C-alpha cells in the first residue's frame, strides 16, 4: 500500500488542468482566493481535440490584459471560414465584423494555450498547479463534497477544500463518483485524428471538405495540417482492417491537393480515434461541488466551440462564486446560479450542433450531399449572414466578461 501523505488544504480544488480548470484557477488566484489545480499528466504536451481559440476567449484575454502577450506566441489567424462541398468552394463566416478586439480565430495547439495560462497563473502566490496528481475519488463529510483524493508518485493524498470543481473532461471521474445524471444526446460520427505536412502553397482558409460521402477538416498548425477525418459512429475497427493505402485514397478523394503527401501516414498507428460524444448533466452541482466545461457538457466538434464554451463557464463561475468564497463556503444556491447562467448557451449550442450533425454531416457521410445545400448557398452569397454565422461561432450565446477583480 502506498504512503498516505499529509492533507493539503485549499479554498478551491480543481480536478483537471484543461482550459476550464486552468482559466478558473487563474481568475480565482488573481482575485485573492487560494486555488489548487490537479492535473494527472506531467505536462500539457499531448494532442488535444480543441485547437481553435475563438474571439470570445480572445476577448477574455484582452479583459485580463493578456491578449498582446498571448498573440506573441506562434499561431495562425483565421479571419474567414471557408469550405468545399461537392467540389464547390463556399464562404461560411466572416469574423471581421465582430465587436471584439480580435476579429479572428486563433489556431494554436492547446498545450501552448495551457502553458501560457499556467505561466500567467503562477504569477499569483495563491495559485498552485500540481502535476502528476491524478484524481481518484471525492471526499465527503455530512452530505457535502469536501475535496478530492489524489494519487501521486510519492503516495496517496487528500486535498480538502471549501469548493471542489470538476473540470476533468468528458470522461469525468468527478461527475461519475458524485453520481450526477448525464443526458446522452447522441452523435452519428467519430473522428480520425492525424497529421500531414503543410506546403506554403496550400490554402489556409479552407477548413472543411465534403465530397463523395467523406468529411475532412484541416487545422493549420504552421508546418503541418492537423487532420480530422470524420467517419460514421463505431466504424473505426472495420476501417482499420483495410490497408493504410485505403485511408490515403479516401483523403485524396476529398482533398486532391493532399495526394503528394498522404504516404506520410505510414500505418494505422499514426491515426488516433477520437470518440465523439454529446451530452450534458441534468444538474451540474451538489453541495460543495460544481462541474464545468466538458465535465458538465460534452460538445460536438462541430464549430470547434468546446474549448471556448468551457472557458466561458470558468469566467461565469469566477464572477458568480467569488463573493461567496470571500464570505466563506459557497452554498448550493450559489452553485445553482452558475448552471442557470450557463445552461441556456449550452443548450442552444448543442441544439445547433445536433441539427448540423443530423441534418448535414450524417447525410454527408452516407453520400447524400451531392451539391451545395440551399442554406449554405444563401450564406455564401450574403455578407450579413456570414457575419451572423461568425457571431454564433466566434462569440456564441451570452458571452461572458471578466468581473472578478484583481486583488491588490
């Protein structure tokens, strides 16, 4: 049996060092609240799903006085969203009209985003990031969650807190152990995740391709494309029985300009399966515990909004819970306010994602999209509608603004 280390005491314990957990940790620490973020990995250097930092998040960076420093990190900027459907190019969104400081989407590996937030958070003495600290359970006393049990290389440990945050992603152990009920909304697809070299002559603005029953999304990471190849739900095992050259042919059929480099994917070992789930908790909280981000609502990859919605949750949680944390221990009523604030944007976003999944992506995977849909044609022809789409993707419903003050 491993040693039981001395307890850690903190005001707020956060399970998960993803976007929601790290941003909430930064906001609380800068406002004078002791916070401990628990991350099971040794660093952030691994492939994530979300690499798109939207104008809503960039506006939060601006409000924190961090936007200029953030944009000095290597990144690409997407000012217009374009796609190709049945061989025809279409314009889907124009971010230049948004009422924000940064009128574009930033493409940046999530590990770079998290490293930046961690560096800023460490400027505040009340912030602690504990790496290689895997959450293995929750603590309860008198019907209230009072912290987390963690496993470290040195032994087991208990982190006791006045407020516990579950920000440990779509496979959240916290929400599972808390017994919070999940509503599964369904998804007709999964995603194959892989890399291909990017040439300087490639078009960086065309982000998605729909052709011959195949759907491909490309994320510009400078010298390579992060490729998201959409497949029907549950078909990966049968597809992986084919020789890898079959995948090469599928990619080339959707985006012929990749033909000179698909051989860089040497085997199925170079491909990762991302299982798509869309769900949400019926209740995000119980006494002493609040779930945010993917732990509260797993989003579809449609629109790339997941990371940004998670950060909006973090901003709302900091704004609404800071007064209670300064008074003492947040009540269940305090936690309920966060869900009330964020549930409408979550439901609206998921409703749109489900409509696109079921009305466009599923038929596209079945080969049922042989021409550009009339609504896409209308958007392509209308600058105003492209602005509406940009606002929906870039800002979303009820964008949050930082009100938690900086502690002097």
